[in-house]
């Protein structure tokens, strides 16, 4: 780019090498942050303390980057660390006063994100607090989410359609006698936009419709797969548990309360584009001001939803770059050993898992990707790419 103005006018995408570098740097940080969070997940550990550690690590790592850039480069947390247990579907990132702790045998969904200059890397992972292999229905639901994620990775590619992905992930979940959770969306991402225009529905229903779209080269997607042993129709139990919000830049309603105006100016200053947690705000004023901000559309809430008690919910979320030489999954973490009660026998699902991720050219990395595809076909849990290869 010849000038900052030109840079602002032109939407930056993966055709610019510095953009790819920023995505991969953000991914490396969030993959490491996930490892740190997992190491802290022990019985009786307070959830809020672990969430704070995840966010702090991302802030520390990003703050040391691009310090001497001519133009200020925004960087940090792209999605606050959430730890949602058992039948909690997601977005559980409690306030500092919350005393909720982890227990032996809990199934945890860890969800977090990092960005550099607005280029976002998101990751979601499921872990059970126990030693040894995971078996029974817990293994089924993790395998369902993970195998569906592996299929989605192979179907989110240039020339394919979003509705084909929706149908495929539901078919995979059914093979494990599980359901894909309704209302979860996978979004295209752009600079400073965590929810771009192109969307992949988890479950198509009369209530939720999105435009039919085709994936294109040089696009970036956050693929979010959430599976349940229950009916996949989660409920909001307590609005007070919602702590994560995102500023809607299109809303200009004049707020009436002083506390609301104070909070919204703090949010515009510190979190103009990315979701944030109410923990980051001045707490007393936040409690007063957030309600009016949400009621008038200034803030979009990320509610904490639940399946029924006794249900298990698993999540796998990853960021993928649709590069000219094939798909590059940049966020992931290796799963625990799974011993599901079901195996994949369906030839269509096996066919999807056998698809390559990279375009066929020569050996090296592409050969490795092909081998990973073959491995996925023979494995009932279709293991994700190793974390090391996700961080290359």
C-alpha cells in the first residue's frame, strides 16, 4: 500500500502477506493460551480465575507486538475466555464475585479468541476433567463435534455452498446419536469483524434462515460446532449470567441514564469492534448501565444457554484460511483419547473425511495433509490436526 488512506479504503484480505502473518500470529497466541487454560483446569479451581488467566496471557503476548509501528495497531482479546461446564452450551465467563468451581468428571468447553490489527483467530475445545480415556456418552458427543468439525473443514472450500455444510454436520452428529445445537452460527471473519456477512447455520429451521452463499478463495471462517446428547434446543435460564457483549456500531440511540452513557463511551474507547466481558468494565456502573445499552440495541448480548441437566454438550471451534493452495486450519488442540460407543459406517461421511485439505501439488506439507485426511477416515474420532501443525 502506498499510503494509510489507501490501506483503509481497500479491504485487506489473505492476498496481502502481512494479513496472513497477523492471522497466524494471533492463532499461535490463542493456541498457547488454550494450553495454559487447560493446565489450570483442575477440580475445585474457580472458573473466573482461569478465565482471567486466559485473557491476561493474550493481552501480555499481544502487547509486546508491533510496539514500534508508525500507526497504532489494535490487538488483544478477540473473544473473552469462557469455560462452560457439562450441559452449559457456552459463553460462561462469570464476574469476579462468582464462586463457581470445577469438579472431577466435568466436561469443559473452552472458548477464546485473539486478534492482531483486527485479524481474528478463534478456538474452542472440549476437555473432560479425568485421567485416562473418555468413554460412553461423553466420548460420543465429543467425537460427534470433532468429526463434524473435520467434515466442515473439508467442505468449507471455494466453490462449495454453506447449506451443504449444515446438512453434513447434522448427519455426522446423528451417526453418534447426538444432535447439533440450534442457534450456533459459523461466520466469515474480516478485519475487525467477528461476524461477517457469510454464515453457516448449524441447524436449518423455519426460525433461523441465512442466505445461500458460496465459499471463495482468500476468505476466513470461524467454524463453530456444538453437539449435545440432549435435544439440541437450549434455553436461557438466567439473563443475569450474561456477561459478554459486543458493541453494535450501527446503533446511535441517545441513552438517557448517566451510567449508560459512561459505560458506552468506555466501551467505544476500549472495545469498539470485539466482544468483551463485563468484568473489564467499572462494575458498579456497568450493572446500572448495561441494561439500557442492551434494551436499545447498543450492545448485542452473548447469552448463557443450557441443555437439560444430565445432558452433555461438546464444542470444537477452529479458524480456517481459504488459501489458494488449500485450506489452512490455524487453531486447534489435540483431544483426549476417546472410546465412543458408535463408529462411523456411513459411506458418505467416510467420503467427506477422505477429502484432502490442500490442493494436490508435490510432496512435503501437502502429503502430510493427505495423510491426515486418510487417518481421519479410519478413526472413529477423526482426530484434529496436531496443534504443532496448526501453529506453523
